[in-house]
C-alpha cells in the first residue's frame, strides 16, 4: 500500500525546469518515470505555431513518456496569474482561443485530463459577472474535453498564496464542478485534489479524501511546509495515498513539487525507482 500502490507522474512545469522544455520528457524518463503532466507550456501563446506543438509532441513520444494531464492556457504561470477563464477581456478571449488547441493536442497524445484554472478576482469588476463568465468558459472547456474523450479538471488553490483567487477550498471547487456538470449535462467535470493546496488552506485532508474521492479526477502532491518533495515537510503521504486508494481512487498522482537547491533528477530519493514507472 502507500507509495507502492499509487501511479505517479511528474509535472514538467515545476520539475526539470532547469532544462529547456523539449529536453524535460527525456530527463523524466531517465529518472524512471513513464508519465508526465504539464501546465500550458507557452504562457504568451494560447495558440502557438504548429511547429512548436509538433516539437513538444515529438519530444514526449521520443522519450516514451505518456502525457496524462495538461492545463488549458492560464496566463503567466508560474507568475502572478491563477488562470484566465474568469478574467474579462483579452485574457478570457485568449482562454477561448486555446480551448480547442489544447484539447486537440491532448487528444493527439492520448491525454484524457484537462485542467482549467479559474483566475483571480479583478478589482472594479463585479464578482458575479466574473463568475458568470467563468461558467460560460468552463462550459466551453467541458464540451471540448468531451469531444476528445477527456475529463475537465477543476482545482482548488490555496488562500495564503493565491489571495485573489476565489476557488480556495475543496467545497468551493466541488460546487463549481457541480455547476459545470449541470450546465453541460455531460458529467465530465471532476475535482483536481491537490493535497498541498488543501493543506495550506488548513483543510482536514482525511475528511476531504473521504468526502470527495468519488468526485476526483486527478491528485497532485507536494509536502507542506515548503512545497518540496514528500518527506521535506510534515504531510503523511503514505497514509493519505492509502486512504485515497481505500476510497476507490485509482488514477494518477502528479508530483507537483519544487526540487529544492539540487537538480530535479535528485529530488526523487523518497520514491524507489521500481515504483516510478506505472502502467497506464
């Protein structure tokens, strides 16, 4: 149980970032991982040139890494933004322009999980207007995900690090999941359970797991405090992953943590190499 009973993938937008994007899949494979996920890699280009999409697709395939999760365009991430879909004007338009591009790219690689980050509150804009825009854009994203056989993921961030984002608790994210599913009738929106963010919010992780595992489409982990590898903080990951499994979760667990002061390849000592490569 615990680590031996989970399927791990590496987030290449927070790990191996000391390398150029196209070199990261091979580096993850060299570290023993067969599955990866990504934030939208082109922060200034919701619709990149086809050659850039092709190059990343080739790099993932050549490394033998399976893309299991991809974010829609979310603005400057990492950076000040926390998504684009609720932000009126140009950012919302950029999100919409990206929806089919991201969905098609995911489909070309057999990726069936697409994460849509909500975005920050905008000073001077009615929150209700932002929420209406967000639901409209999430509905578009859910339909695009459905078209390519994917799940739409909705993630709760944490209030200390994202004070302007309104989706900063598990219940709030679940409320949004329900709203999207009601709007589309597709039932393909699910909760992205990031245990680091939830712990930063002070939520009871065991209670969250017990209540929401059945609504969860993907899990991400980083230790707290510090957002480092498991074992650098205080979260009991073996117990938490066991609890997820006992509640019926059999999906991927994304490693979305900071490697610290060492190269990323040295940030996996907590996980024996035989447990890094999981079957699809």
